[in-house]
C-alpha cells in the first residue's frame, strides 16, 4: 500500500462521505494548490472516487476529471483510501 502525506491523510479523513472541494479546503485549512494536488494524487492512487456535481449535490461517478476545475466535483475515499489512513 502506498504511503500518504500528512495533508493527504487529513483530506482522506473528511472523505468517508462525499464532500465538495470547497468543504475540503475549509475544513483542512490547506491551500488551494495543496488540496488540488493531493486530490489528483489520491485519485491516481485509487484512494478516492470523483463524482460530478449536479446542482450542488453528488451526481454520477466521473470518467474524466478536469484538473483545472476541481471545485466542480465531489470526492469520497475508497476502501483503499480508508485503509491508508490507518497506517
């Protein structure tokens, strides 16, 4: 299992249920760039799932993620991501 950074662990702790990008930023206090980069890394490690935002609510799981607009999505930890928090 991949090692995760402290900031990635902080983000994963919020993602037991789907959460918006703005909620993640607000709750973690991390900078915009750190949150964006960590979400992309966690996604590539299959530790989070990404969902469309449909009128501010969670929509369907996405196949294409727009790196330039992370605020347009919701995020939720996968089983692998939840397991990585325990390490």
